[in-house]
């Protein structure tokens, strides 16, 4: 077996046959960059990701430029990529953000809630319940126009100010998002402190409270090196949507202990070895992350990118 034939495919029992990767690099990855990436480079990034086989690529965020200046070009960027045959979700913080997204023809949006009061205050300057009240008309209006709505929930496994976050506290906010009409949830381990048992406990409790596994995605950060282990735990529970960021880009501007997202290449390597279909061409994806790393003037933190790009 040559190195090109690696990883060797050895399936494991009771895992899904296919996983949908929700690529967050262009939005969650670039929003935390110190330097602003040119709009044309962002558009090229998205096109390269689509060419690599990713079918859901979170394009940008319609937040006020004051809060996330790196994504201030949402109106300019979205029309440059909306012809692609892929899903292009966008983050909207409020009704004004929804208006901007709908005006450009966005058909998938996301709202961003918190499981903890401290992060809700830091990120949204509201309590958890005040933030939910702000999102309700956004979700209602979006659903009235047949727009798909994702509910992000941050700090599901730990909070830098509050520490441990009780499972029942997370479940309460998840249910509130689903009850207001969200089509799917993304459970965020914003500071990367989750462990596999904790992941499975939260998923089990959500099921017991009526939230189906089919409506759940997972979003892990690799701060403590646990992202792939936690992903495997979620897959064993039946989760088939996993968030990842090309090259491991990203963090969280409002939680300083948050390091990079799970790298899409690291995820694809593991899934390929397990015989799980993603539709992603790992070679093209790696080349895209190497290309973006050159634009950012630093190496990719993804171990798979480094390993594949340093081969003779």
C-alpha cells in the first residue's frame, strides 16, 4: 500500500454511512482574524471549498461592522458566490441582519444563542432569555418565507466565566430554539472543554426531552485536543452533521480561551478511515487550506494539512 492509499479504510460498527460537513471557515474561521481578508479572496476561498466537494459552506455574517469588522463586506461577498450549487448559510444577529440577508436572496440563516448568562452578556449584551426573545421574530419571519434556520448554541460544555454548565441548562435553551421554529441545532463547545462522556450525556438528555438526533449538529473546538474524540462520540450516538473549519481556522472573539475549530481536513481523514462518505476531495481541500494559509501569512494549524502538504 502506497502513502496515496492512506488512510486504510477500516469501518467501525454503528456509525453513520454519510456525514454532512457544515464548513464554517469563511465565516467562523475568518471573523477572528486580525487582518481583513479581501472580499475577492474570500469569494475564491468559498469557490475552492465548493470545488473540493463541500456542500454546506457558511459564507458570512450580517452583523454590524462595528462588532465583526472582518465580515463587514457581506453585501459585496454574497453576490459573488450565490451562483454556486451549494448551500450558503449566513449568520444573522437580529431582524436588521435578516433584512440584509433576505434582500440578497439568502435561503439559509443562523442565529447565535448562548447557554450561559455570562457569554450572552459578553456576546449579545443581553440575558439568555432576552436574546431568545430577540431571535423569535427573526426565526418566525424566516420560516414564513421558507428559509432554513439553524440555531447555534455556544458554551454547551463549559464557560470561561461560569465553569461547568449543567446539562439541563443547555437543554432548556435548545428546546426554546426548537420551539420557536429552528430546523436544526449546532451544539457548540466554544472553549473546547468537552469530553466524550459529556457529549453523549447531553445528546441523550436532548433526545429524552424530545429533540431528535437528526436535528442536531456538533461544533467542537480543539483547545484540549478533544475535538475528534468528541466528534466520534457524537457519531456513535447517530449525529450526522459536523461543523468544521478548513485548515482549523477560527476561534471566538468574545471568549479569549477559545482556540481553533476542528479542522475539516482532520475530520475528513478520520471519516475516510472509518469508511464514512463525505463527498470531499481531501487533496483539493488541503490545497485550499495551504493557499489560504499563504494569504494569512502563517501555517495551517491542521495536523492533516501539515502532514499532507510536507510530503515529498
